[in-house]
C-alpha cells in the first residue's frame, strides 16, 4: 500500500507557506539540512518534483500544488482526530461565503449538522453569487469560500461535488416552435446566465428574458409559477418543477463543479481544519 509520511507532508506545507526551506524548517523545528532531506524523500516517494527552487525561495510545481491540497486536509484531519480522542473541542468563529447554487434545499440542514457535531465552531454564513464569493474571499471578507465553476478547467481547491446542468420548467410549460424561449435567469454578471445565453445564441434559439431573479430561490419560485424555462444545476430542482424531456430539443448541457477555495498562505490552523471538515462533510452527505 502506497502512503505518505505525515511529518514530511507537514514540512512541505510549512516550507511552501514560509517561502523558503530555511524559514519553513524553523517552523517545524528542524535544521535546514533535515528539512531538505525530508523534502527529498517526499519527492522520491511522490515520483515528481514538488518544488521549484531559486535564489528568491521556493514555489510548488503543478504536482506540488496537488499534493499540498491533500497534505493540508490530512494534517487538519489528523489534528481533529487528536482533539476528539482527547476531548479538546475546536473553537472559534469563521466567516463562510457559499454560492446559492450549492444544494439550495439542503444547505441549511447540512450546516446545522456541522454545528451539532462541532458546537464550538460558529459559522457566519453569507449566501451569494459565486462571483461575490470569489471577490469576498480575495478581499478577506470570508475565511472560507465555496464557489461553483462552469468552466472546463475549474479553479484550484477542494472539489466538493459535481452536478449536471438541466433545463427546467413547470410541467405545463412547453417549448413552442417558432416562439422565443421564455427564459428565467439571475441578474447580469452571473456566470451561469452568461453561459446559458451564449449557448442559446450559438444554437440559434431565440429567447426572451421574462424574469430576472436576485437568487436561486427566486428562480425556483418563478419556475414553479410557470413563468418560463431556466438552466440550473440538478440539486436546484424543486417541487412543482420538472426537468425538460429530450423531446423538447434543448441543447445538451455540461456539468458544473463546486469547490472550496484553496487555503491562503499563513492562514490560521482553525481555518484549515474547518475547511477540511466541510470538504469531508459536504462531499459525503
């Protein structure tokens, strides 16, 4: 069975966060030569060069970035396991930004389950568009961000979930030949709206934006009321709304992915730990 040494992973994380082998070694109480030897053995084990070294310091390679994501999760979960065995609770308050496309009918219950399991953690949650999550995380307004990507090359971070996009409408709403498609969307600036409108234009399907909602809940209400058709991820399907059948001849759609945004250099251990807990909980429930 192939596995990694957790202390070597700890050295890798600290060296990358510190920006040099010398600075990273001091953070894990090793000499520079001992840290370098650990990194050499880790690269040998991984079968890839993990760090690019220069006079200005070190930066992870593409393979190094991949291993770093797993290393941070493993270290965080190791700490959580130790805390649970010794009955030392995680405690603290964090700001969490989540796209409103993520499992809209289930999200509140999922967060309640996290709160019940870890009562010492207080999450201040903001539900908003993915663009706002990305902006807020970049500006430090959120400690942890969960965003949706519709690009074929999704952003780096912890993959939580993949879903297919679907064309949805109320049961009595049908696409009529020769008439513009009545489209329900979110506001301008929404990546999914831009994707939907571009796809329809490419396929030369006339459409008319008949309802603009401020959030996914508003789109669901408009769909259930029979106001039109929308492109949404499958977990947004709600009561009174169906997926359009193949005979409706709508364009094929791709999958979207939901990612927890990657950790920042030097972030608090609590943030790393809670991000790992969320990655585990939200991807398995």
